[in-house]
C-alpha cells in the first residue's frame, strides 16, 4: 500500500510526464478499496475477449474495400481458411497488451491470468488459420 507522500509524488510527476498519466492514474485508483472488484479472473478474461473482437471489427471495417458487404466478406474469409483471417486475429490482439500492462501495474494478478488465457485462445485460433 502506498502512503500519502508517494501518492502526492506520483500526482506531481504527472505534470512533468503527461504521457504516463493514464497508467499512473489507474495505479493510484486501483489502490482504493472499491476498485478491488476489478481483480477477478472473469473480468480480465471477458475484457480481453471483447477488446480484440471490437478492435478487429473496427480495423476490418476501415480497411475493407471490396464489393461484398463487410459481414459476408469476414465470414467468407474465415470459412475458406485464408491466412488473412489469421493475420487479422493476430493484429486484433494488440489492445490486450495495454490491458495486461494496466492489470500488471495495479497488481491485479487474477485479472492478469484471465487476460493471458483469453490472449492464448486468440493465438491458438490465429495459428490454426495461418497453417
């Protein structure tokens, strides 16, 4: 547990390093007793299942320029086992790195375990499509 001096120092350091504001703010808030509900296996698992799905759909929607509707193109890419779908899944895992970093910095080890399991599931699916 951090004491008041360390918390004040961290808050003052935000003025000098604005690029680390989000992670420090999360770490400071995570030490609050009401934020401990985030340290659950299923929170990390569900978050790291939803993040890549949403990120992958947004990326595919912004990059796809074909004649088929987006959903049909995505289904056809997955159905015919194109390596493109495996690469899309690998690309969509990147937001999980940010979630893992925040869980790690806040010492939420149960949530980290859920996030690692969800990321491993995405890796296995992507390697199936890549081979």
